[in-house]
C-alpha cells in the first residue's frame, strides 16, 4: 500500500519562492573588492536570479547545460547558486586556487557552456581560456573597474536587459521563467581537490541540496534559523560553501559574503559590524582569527556569535579550547567531503556527554562528531568487514545517505563505491559507543611504522597544544628499518621556540614511545592545497628522505 501524500519535488526553485513569499526584506550583504559593503534584499536576489536565468536562456541555455563560475563569495555568486538550477541548468563552481591546467581539465570534463568570471580573476582565466573546448559564452562580473570587451559579456548589462515582472501571488515562480525540475535532476557540480589523480566531479541534485540544507538546519546540527546571520568564509567554490547559502535561503537568515577579503582583521570587522551569528571556514582561517583576537583582546565585539563551524581539516583541540576559554566563542567541529554535499558528521554535545563532565565534553567537541540525520556511518578493515564502535579500533570510514555521491561524473573512480552501497571516504577513523567519529588520518597519510599505525592527526593536535607551536604537520618519512617514521614540520609562534627533546617530552605522556617524532623540521609555513589542507605530498617530497641517512 502506498502513502497518499503528494509527490512534491524537493527543488532549489522552492527555496527562491519561499524567500520571496516570506523573507523578501532579509539582507544579502557583500563586501566588494574596494572593501565597501553592498546590500540587497532577498527580493532583489530573487529578481536578479530570474534576470540571470532569462539572460542565460536568451543566450541559448537549456536544461542540463553547465554554467561555470570562477568567483569569490558575493551576491552574484549566490544568484548563480539559485538562478542557474532554477532554470534547470547546472551551476559548476570552479576553484580559483587550482592550477590553470587543472581548471581547464575540469571545465572541459564538465562540458561547461557558459563561464561566469569575476573581472578581478580574468588574469587567471586568461591562463587557461585557450584550452577551453566547450565554453561558448564568457560573462564578466564587474567586481573591479573596467569594460567588458568581446568575447566577454557584462553580467550586470545582461541582467539589466531583462525585464522581469515579479509574481503577484506566492509560489508562482514559473511566471518569471523558473522551473521545478524533477528532484533528482542535477543542480550543481563540484570537483574534488584531486590530491591523488585527476579531480573528479560530484553532481549534487536538487533533492540532495535541499535535504542537506534541512539537515544543516536541525538544532543538533548547525541549527540555522531566521534569527541567524551567516558568514560563509568557506569559499563558494569549495563543496557549495558547505551548503550554508542554501541553509540561509531556506530559513530566511541574513547572509554576509566576505568577497576577496579573507584576512583576519577584515573578517573580524565584518563579524562585529554585521552581528554575525554563524561563520564557517577551514582551520587556517580560524587560526589567524585566534591569533588576532589574542593580540588585540576586546577590540571586536563578537557578542552576537553563536558558533563558528570549523571543518575541511581537523580543528586542533587546543584551538577549540582557546576560543572558548580566552574569548567565550564556541566552535562546532564538522566533517564532510565534496562527495557528501558536504555535511556528514557534526560534533554536537549529547545529554549523555554533558552528564559525564568537562573532559568528555572537550573530547566530544574535538571529535568529528556524530552523523547528521540520514547519514549512516561504518568503519571497516581491509576486507570491508565492519569494525566495533569501541572508540579504539581504527578503520576506513564508509558513509551512505541521500546526499552522498553514488558515482562520479563520467563514471570515474568506481573503486570508491562498494557493492553494498557505501562510499569509501579514504579517512581512517575510530567510532565510539555513542557514535562519535574521530578521524585519525587520511588513509594515505597514516604513518606505518614497522606495521603499526601512527595517527599523524593525533600527533599534530598534541603538538599544536604546545605553547611555542603555531602549526604542526606530521607526515611519513622513509626509514631504513621501520619503513616509515613520523616527521613533523613545525611553525613556531613569533619569538618562540622549543627543542626536539622538549617537544617529544611534551608528547611522551599521551602516546606510546614508538609514536614519538623522529625529526622536527622548522618551516616558515606549512604548504597547503587549494582547499586549505596540509599538502603532505609536498612535505614528503621535501623532507621525506631525511631519515634515510647518506
Ligand atoms: P573536500 O572534499 O575537499 O572537502 O575534502 C574532504 C576531506 O577533508 C575529508 O575526507 C577529510 O580527510 C578532510 N576533512 C574534512 N573535514 C574534516 C575534519 N573536521 N577533520 C578532519 N578532516 C576533515
């Protein structure tokens, strides 16, 4: 027997309709390249998204066409997030931190027909434009002074040429040319950062995007609501800015976009002035913010902040504690991947954890957390056999759920998907009896010393709790006897230092002796990839042979 309920598609178009009907006056604030603030309402955003859709259609866009963006976080990028899927096309966010050759590969692989680019990023586009095989129209967002010359079209001029009559009754976006596609239709493509092999395309559907936005809105997750002011520091070209823009539109939360100004003082100023309640970004960003707050305590009034969502790489427990203890700021640690739209697990505190007291609370906050509703987790051994949830046994994390990829665009990377319907994350974790996941490593970053596994993340977290250390990245050095031994690349805080022996003495209490680091290399900064993760391949290349001797 079937249920008797409507078969109502979950679409991004509904989010637009809802915003216009219920929150038309809520603001979208964008910091421009010249640092000034631009303000528009959701009503304006709706109208401009419709104008964008109409302009793309006039240029020949049809359902399923890929529309690439090469943009910072700003209002026009939001209009692409909304207006492109709402005409049945697919927005494809290009990561402006990638190498031009990689960008060309990705745009060609996705078959992009349109490319929307910030004027400030034209020099980057010029480095790979000649290699693009499918792009027919280039549209320039005027974020910097200048004129759009052929073959470039001007984003604002295209929008201005479209007259859109705003619907007079709610829920009637068909009147402005929006469609409500079948819910499994593609809405967005994001490519993985491809640290091993070519980047692979993950195609989010309308349904996965909407359900993901719901999951992020639940109270035990990020809990986004209409009272919130969201600051997505995480770039909109990285895993849909963690879905934060869609969560904001779903709930009628004000959005604040930082534009290209991602330095700590600019972000702090924005958080204070716009009364931001939720900001999301990778640990590097927050490390910079913590250093600034420590240096100038009390300069910024962050009384409105409800939480800072940190993910994309492990948030060191020392940083989480420092924010709370020294500045009264709460970190929500979350784990996800491009392949999971991206939210998978989140470190909320269950009543059980709270009852157990401060140590259990700190441990839960520092973990990657429990799966959000509808994401299922397991960790397995080399033969894919599920392992016990005992908080000790390490294995590869597998996930499944309505916003977890079931394949990559073009059918590549089939080995990442199991025959029984799980996605192999490549992350090595433990899971405890309450379901809290703790990432101990990427499978390729575990240090395998004489057949025993050493967690590079655990060592990094401990080292980053040392008062002299700003950052630490632990990686495998090749070793004549043990195959691999841990090497740590460390960045000292200004004016501070510590010897090898002092640092190992600091680790000694928490780890078995064979985990202690064999070599410390002082570096000016830890190399990072395009999404802010430590680039351990580079570290291995530079220092990986240092333990081999002559
Ligand atoms: P990406 O697809 O670029 O978002 O990268 C996903 C990968 O980032 C995951 O597989 C993890 O290795 C890593 N990652 C994401 N969030 C966290 C976190 N909170 N702690 C540790 N690693 C993380």
